[in-house]
C-alpha cells in the first residue's frame, strides 16, 4: 500500500495521477486500488493544465471553480455513471444549480492547492472507476465560454488501522567470547492491523538472532612442558643445573603469559674434599661338592663381599660369609660289602682308584667305594 497519510481515521492511498478535467468538457479518470470504505477524498493540484474558467472572456483561470460563483469550488468526483459522490448534496453551500454545482469547503476555495472532502463514507471496490469533473462540463451547460484544463492528484483515505509494534532490546549474549555467541530480540505488536492498514514489519512474538562477542578471543593459559634438570655443574660444593621447556599450549586472549622456556637454579654437590660414597658389592660362590655320594647329602655356597660399603654407601643385602645349603645325592646307597664280593686284581689297583674306588682289604684286592660302600660286582680287568 502506497500510504501517504496514516491517522486515526485510516490510511490514505494515492489512487489517481494527473486526473485532468476540462472547463468545457472531459473528465480525469482513476481506479480504486483496494476494496473498502473511503472516509476522505483529497484532490491536490497536479502539474498538468493551466486551470479552468466558466467564462474565460471575463474571469481568470483557476484550479477548481469560477470567480463568477464567488470563488467557490466547482470540482466533483463521480462514479463511472457520473453520479456525484463527493461533495455530497449535504455539503455546506451546495448550490445544486441548473448550470453548475458549487459549494463551500471551510478553509478552501477555487484557487487552493488542494480540496479535502471529509464525507460521506462510501464503499468502493478494487478496480472501480471514478472521475474528476468540472461541474458545468459534467452537466453540459453554458459551455460556449468555458475553457482550460486542470489536473489533480487523487487520494482516498480508507477505513483501517495500521499495525503498530516495536522490537525489544537484545538479550544477553550466550557466550562471552569465541564464535558461537548469539543474542535474541522479540517483536511486540501493540496495535493490530485492521482494514487495509499497513502490516507491521514482523509478527507478534517473532524473534531475530544475531552473533555477538565474536570479536572477543576466549582466554587460554599458556602451558610449557619442561625437561628433567641437568646434572649439577660442580663435582662438589655449589653449582647450577638447567632445564629447557617447550610451549605445548600457546596463550590466547587474556590467558596467562608463557613462563620462560629455559631456566637455571642452584644445586649442591656435597662438601668438597670428602670421599665419595662407596656402595657394597658382593656375590655368592658356586655350590661345593655334595657331602655324600648317596643317601642324602648337603652342598653349600657362601656370600663373599668384594667391596665393603663406605662413606655412607649402601650396604649389601646379604651379610658377609652368609651360607646357603641345599640337599643333594638323595638316592639310597648300595648294600654293605660281603666276603663274596669279587676281588680286585692287584695289577688294577690304580685303575680301580681312577674309577673312584679303592682297595682296602688286607690283601689289597677288594675294590670298594671311598665311603666303604661296596660296588656292584664288576669285572675291572
């Protein structure tokens, strides 16, 4: 809607452009753009034509009437059947004459820039034709001395109410920093639309959202990961040690600054001139021979300290000369020797010894175990 006037009475719409009418004949035509009730009609002097006169021999051209009738307006608006709609016959000073109709409009005359008819209200249809006439030309009377042309811009005021409303303020931002923050505002209709009144720019309760705080960088504290401390720079007494660091999380926004990625500190390597600590060192010997060839014996080993602890060094976990024993040769021994055991030839005594036996009989001819247990009978020759 091309609304020119928005008031309590309704909405004014520009309905006719250069509706030109002649003093001696011819009308300016226009059409209603909307259906509704028209409560007000306004004719504004357009750019076309030099004016009209009811007697151009004696009276000057003017916008709407004729000096002969005392400067009263004589312009009318009719329907397509040329029935006068505005002004109505009830308008003050309406002449309803034989040759022309002239009338009185408070505050307006034949040379006013505009004419405004504030009634009566009339129902119109979209597309309906209307005409602007010079009264004498419409009636076809006394036209021999009429002349000129005048043009009008035509405005209808329709019953109706323009919607009124407003956007509320934006609410708080959903985030204080970063790219995800949004804020929302809501539209409130305070006066609903009626008739052909203009609609509001948004519906009641409609919301709109926009980004916010996207220029604020979220704070991230710097994180530095450090290596182990180096050895003390002095072999004894006071020295320094150092370490290096790597930035694993850079600072962002208002986060904490990065600490130094390198650093040194004092260290103490102990008093100078003192012997260094010596830790105990030692080992177990191998297990010795079994104490018995059969019938169950014992084999032992001993812990021997090779380097005793000194100057505060760590002691060995096992004491010096500790003994550890295990069982061995647990198989049963052979039966005892008898007179029937075979003899050992004297020539083979040495060999008998090589086999782990010895001849212990009076004649030197019996071969026995060293522990005096008899061997199984065996021919040693």
